[in-house]
């Protein structure tokens, strides 16, 4: 049997679903926003996809640069940058695909959350794919404890900014996003909920 872990790395299973649906092409320019050390970049790099990344953790950015270099990809400051998602220095409409996995729920408040999303949207070309996985209250509304605004303590003890369906749908309408898949939420019983948002940029 093939060593799937060696082939695909630790890629988010819902991002892998987008690959299976043919929504990411080898010729795409892909931004991994909040890239960490490259768990979602690894397989794409092995396929020759041009990957860009941003993260506030310098050690993580250094790690993903090393990963890119090992796979023969570009690993310079143009491609991987230490910077916050609400203040990106990448050009407008620079990317065909923007990935943001398990990052947006670290928003401090509504303004910070919307600032990050709008910056990612700015960098995405019209017709491009936006993929986000983030914590939500969907399916666990009665089990989370509000701190302030949309910040909650989850049953697993973590503190997160939690979205819900009306908020996400309103946001997509305001920025010109069209859902390509229905919102999908995974409920980890007694711990947390993670929602997957997949959208096309219409404007």
C-alpha cells in the first residue's frame, strides 16, 4: 500500500476535498495565509504549484521556506513573508487561490476578523477560490461561554472568535463571494466546532 502520509503530508482533509474536485490547478498561484510550517503547502509544492505564504511567526515562515526549497520551489521574501493577515504586502488580485486554515478564529474582535478577510479578498483575483476553516458556534451554541462580542470559551477550554452562519453569509454577500459548497461544520463532541467555507470571488 502507498505511504499516503509521505505523499500528501498532513494536509487538511477538507482542502484535499477541493483538490479532488479539481479546483486547484498546477498553474495556480496559491497564498497560504497563516501558513505555519507548511502542512497545507507540502503536497502542492511537490506538484510544482507556486506557493506564497504569510504568518506572524518568523520560525514558522523559516520552516516553510526550507520546505519550499527542498521541493525545488521559490523560497524568497517575495514568496514567504512574516506579516499579519490584516496588513498583507502582497499585490491586489495576485492569487488564484487563497487558503486560510485554522487562523481566522484567532481574531480579537469583529473589526480584526473582517480586516483579515478583506485583505485576503483583496489579494484574490476575480473568479479565484477562497478556502477557510475556522471555529464556529454552529451546532454547539449552548455549550460555549461568551467572553465579549464573538469571543467565547469552548468546551475544550480554548478561547476563540466564533462565527455563525448568518455572519458568514452576510460577509460573503458584502464582499461578492459565492459559496461553491454548502457550509460544512464538523462537531467534535464536547470540544469544538470547525466550519469550512469555500467560495468564489465574483467581485
